[in-house]
C-alpha cells in the first residue's frame, strides 16, 4: 500500500476581467478496492458553491459558476490518496474460450461504448498493421500487451507538437506526441481486435523507475479482459499499471475525462498554467509546471462568450 499527497493547481489568467464563468472539473479520484481518498480540499476563486454528481461512467464531476468579474481563475485541489498493489493476470496460453468470452461482450451494455471505434481516414491503414502485428495464437492479455509495446516502440515521445485538438489522423501520421496521444492510438488498436478499451486520466506518482509523466497529470488505457476485469496499460511507458498510477476519471476518450472545461464571457485572450506536485509520506517529491504562453484554442459560441476546452494535458 502506498500513500501519496497530490497538489493540482489550474490557473487561468485573462487579459481583462471576464465574468459568468461556468465550469466542470473532474479532479475527484476514483474510489474502489485498489484506490481510496483519505482527504481532499478544492478551493476555487470566488468560493462558489460546487455541485457534485456522478456521470455515466461513474466519475465524480464538480460544477460551479463564478459570475462576478475576475481576471484570474484558480482551481486548487489538494488530496491524500492511498493505492494498493493489484494482483495482475497471468497468461494462460492461447485458449479459444478466452476469445469467445470476449466476443460475448459485444452486445453487453457495459462494454458497447468501449468497443465502438470512430472512423478516421487512416483507420484502414491502422487496421492493416493491427492484423499484421497481431499474434494469432495468443491470449487477449498477450495481444493487449503487445499493442501497448507497439505504440511505445513506434511513436516518439515529444512535447509541444500536438494539442487536445489533434486528430487521430494527425497523431498517426506524425507518429509522435505525449501520453494522451499514445493512449488514443492504443484505444484504436485494442478496439479493432474487439477488446473493450477505455481512456484513463490521472497521475503517475514518483518511483525509482523514472517513468515519463512522473509527478504530472497523465493518461493511459484500461483494457477489459474476461475473467479478470479492467487492466491498466500505459503505452507511454510500456508497462502494466499498478499502485503508482492514481486514476481520476475514465471514459471513451479524452473528452470524457477532461480535468477542467467550461465557458465564460469576455476576452478570448488568456493563458493557462498547470502545476502538479506529488509526494510520498517520506517527503520524496516531484513537481511539474506547464505554462501556455499563448491563448489556448477557444471556440466562440455566442457574442463575447468563449468555451475553454480544458486544462491541457500536454506536459506529460
């Protein structure tokens, strides 16, 4: 069992005061037999009332409105979370019964969303590679791990060349990006072989392994294996997820797990800074700051009203 202290600060600064800021955030870690939250405080500029509800995927979601004029918006989350070591599945060899059990999930309501693959121009090319690379006589577990390794080995980890707006075609063509891009490609590959797969947002806590994304917001994938359940796979680090990964939210894709998003009235000119600090009980600590020097991409949806897509996960 491991205990972590996590400080996650989102800071929006506007060129001139804005108002009527309505926001949604997903900063409440998931709670289950492998992860629990001992304490958490969330402070927001203007001390607005926060309403919390559970979404379709079981995530806790907070919403609030800050109607008064303000030139900056801070969302400050501090939490203590405990994670437990998982018993990981072992490969039982090429058993047709395993694949038949996976096939039976196709019509199950709990997995339909995680099996549906959206179309994009490069999908046939990805499908051809999946067919060529897939181990024909291997179990679903081995196939899932092999595709995790494929993304790790064939995509270059490079910050600053993709954004939350980057399409699957763009990511596939440049074969580069950060954790959210690696996760999106692995989702496609798993779904093409009929393994339910979902996007996960969260944090990687410091360890001796020196993984990419430590002490920062991170993204990975969970694959559903019949007879076991959801298994976390981190293609950015080519590893099976265990107690150093803290899960915030799950969904079909990134948009379902956006840490912060909302709308406001005022100038479109603003900057965003995200600071994450993760520490163990013994004081070991990792810090990450991501500052967006230029205005974040914004979509105008009415006169002087703008939509902030979210706190970017591009620092990983």
